């Protein structure tokens, strides 16, 4: 699917031909965001519909129906609290009072459960159908997904690593500085937000939110921040790491090697409007990634006058996460491993060899191993299999 390359890199992640940024395979951790949420603080049991054993969760909630800026940005975001997310949270709280039914969450991704779900489902479907254009519908869909995940994860997930509190791995992750001349944008689908097996979150855990920035698909405030940065940088400083068959892709060597048109500046000060190189990592399932890339192209046409969005191809392969999370094929991998691949290939170029990309790649790889160990330990504790089922053998290189 990606352009071929003669570059080889000896790392723990065997490099092959294509890669994947999807982190939200439903069959990994069905227990990833299973908790209950009510207005006042109270202890509740998780629905038996979840595949994890019942547990009590102390929910920390002020009952005012608001998401504070501190809470919102505590999950890794840099934007102000999205207006539509706030409105949906307020509506959920109001409905809870009006029908005298408590909100409860269980299953994969903070899904509403019980009687409250029935009433809320009718309400949100009516609201969705009443929206006139597709953009408003997308924003409503994304905001509702995120609002439910926020409420369903309070008091259960660690805000930094997105793992259940008892599995928190934060103390084992060692922060690292990313080269000042580049910036990752983790363009994440709402259904991947707060998933425990998500690896994109590792990037801002390691490098900080200004060097690896979360942008949620369909959230206007997030997308505005990202595109404002792209406008300042200019089209020739923005790339998407996406194996798109219908797009012209360049290898790292072609884009940044000797004689490339990219102006590499190694000076210590890099501000948002000059030389910063911006890399978009699409963080969603393969089925969702096409819509996400199309949205990037549509916005590119609006901003730059043409639909073409520059794409970079990598020589990537299966990461250690394949042990736990099924992929369409072994040659597709996760967001963190894709970042490792980019950093590793850049390190091989003379123009970038002094920027320490090998150390930065090692830091991401180490964090990925920590995440894998945490997820594996949880599955073993719950008596679940840690063996990946091989699928689509015809796709294996």
C-alpha cells in the first residue's frame, strides 16, 4: 500500500511495507472504559454486560453538569472546552434529573446503559435528525461520543495514561524532548478517545502536548488549532503519514533527503510560522481513517486552493501491539510504532542525523513496551487470553 523503500532499520519493530494508525479495535479490551457515573459521589458496580469482573468505582463529580478546563486539558487536549461537548454534558445531566434515572456506563467506549440509555437515545436521535447539514451532524456525533467517554471515565481512568487507575503506568514512562523543529498532530477519531489500548497518547506523554498535539476529528475547536498552525507553517511544511492508494506519496528520502525542496533549519528557536515540520498521524480504525483523510483534503482545498494533501510513505511493519490487538494484516501497525518509523528513517538522513531522532524513537519504543506490559498484565489478571488471533493470512507479507 505504501511506496517501497530500500531503507532498512534494525530495531525491535521489524520494518516491512505498510502501517496503520488504528488504535480502536473493539475486541481488545472490552473492559477499557467500564464504570458508572451519577451526579453526586457514590459507589456503583459495573454492569454485568462488561467482560470484566464487577468492581466498585468511587465517582468524583460535582453534579453541576460542567466539564472544567482543567479536567478537559487533563486528558491531553490543548483546546478550550468544546462548546458542543459542554452542551451535551449539560443535557445529559438535565435529562438525568428530569426522568429520575441515573446515568450508567459500561462496555467499550463509555456506552450508556439501562433505562437512561433508552430515553437518551430517543432524544439524541431526534436532535441529530433535526440538524440541517452534514458538518453539524458530524460535530454533534463527535461531541456526544466524547461527552459520554468523559463522564464514563471520571474516577476510573488515569487522565494521563488512559488506563484504569489500578493499571496506571505513568511512573514507568520517561519523558523525552522532541526535536524543536518538528511537531506531531495525533488526528484522533472520537471513538478512539480514552481507549486504554490507544498508543497515540504515548506521544504527548513523552514529548508534551505542544510537541505532540491531540486533535479530535469533528471537534471544531481542536481542528481550528491544528489548521491555524498549518496555515502559519505553509503547505510545504505539512505531511500526513497515511498509506493512501489514491494519493501521491513520497518516501522520507524523497521528501527530506539531499536536494529535497524542504528547507531544514536547525537553529534553536522554531516558532509557529517559520520552519516547523508538521506530521499528521491519523488515529482511527481503517474504516474510519478514509473519512478522516477526506476531511483533511477538503480543508486543504479550502485553505490552500487544492485538495491534494501531502503524504509520506514509510517502510513499516508489525509492532509488539500485534500480540494483543488484531489488525487487518501483520504489516499494519499502531500510531506509536508509525512515529518510531518516521523518527528512525529521519535519523538515517544526513540532514537530520544530529537531532537525536534515534534516542527519541527509543523513548517511544520503550513507552510502547510499558503499555503492552500493562495491558497484558490486566488481561492475565482478568483471566483473558493474551494471544492474538491471526487474521487475513493473504495480507501477510
